[in-house]
């Protein structure tokens, strides 16, 4: 695995890194798109991050959620932690990617990230990524989808930066 590289040109932000799978093969992961705070389509309930994000990835993991929306695309949630998060120290950043890949019959044996380009979409079909949604469960607001989380060690809920446009490769 490698450092997470974050760059910005105009309104376009690029985030890239690599990870090593269980077979020891390196894979590249990149996001390129608009990460400005004010570009969302609805008002979030969670406090929003009002700064650029730069962090060095130390750990990543993925969870296969299956075909939650009946679209034929299997939702995989990938969490990328920086070194502080890995060591349980604040402040820290955490990036969450919600991508739709193949629907696996036996995820414990078959699941893997498939190389390719994932476009933002609300169809939730294979080859797309999920913009953030806030779920309210028993009075708690929980984000799901593609976003950045920052725990400043001070606020109760942390700060969130929601991705609304761009590609993940």
C-alpha cells in the first residue's frame, strides 16, 4: 500500500492511493471530482468539514453489503484510515467509499475489488458509486456512501465532507 495523495486544481480534487489484496497484488484506487462543501443537493444534518483534506493512509478494509437495492450491483463499503485513526489518536481522517461492483454468490470466497471506473449515480448499478445519504436510526444520524470523516477530538460528532460528483478508478 502507499500514501494517499490529494491534489486540487480549480474545483477538481484528486485522491489516489494503492492497496495490496490477499494475494499480494497492488491495486490503484483514485477519486477525481468536485469535493466542495456547497455543491450538495440537500442540507445535511451532520456537521460539514470546511477545509481541504490531506492524510496518509495506514489501513483500509472493505465490507460487502450485497444487493441492498435490488439493482444487480453489490454494494462494497471501503474505509481508508490515516495513521492517527489506526493508532486510535485524534485528530484523524477516515475516507469511506461506497461502490457497486459484482453481486457475489459467495462473498467470503469470491469478493474482490474489480478494476475499472466507477461513476456517481443514483441507480446503484454495477460500475457506480454512492453519494452520501444520512440514515436516521433511533434518533442517530449515520452517513452511508462516499464521504470523508474528520474527528477533531473536540466536537461530539466529528465533521463530514460529502462527495457528490466525480469518478473512482
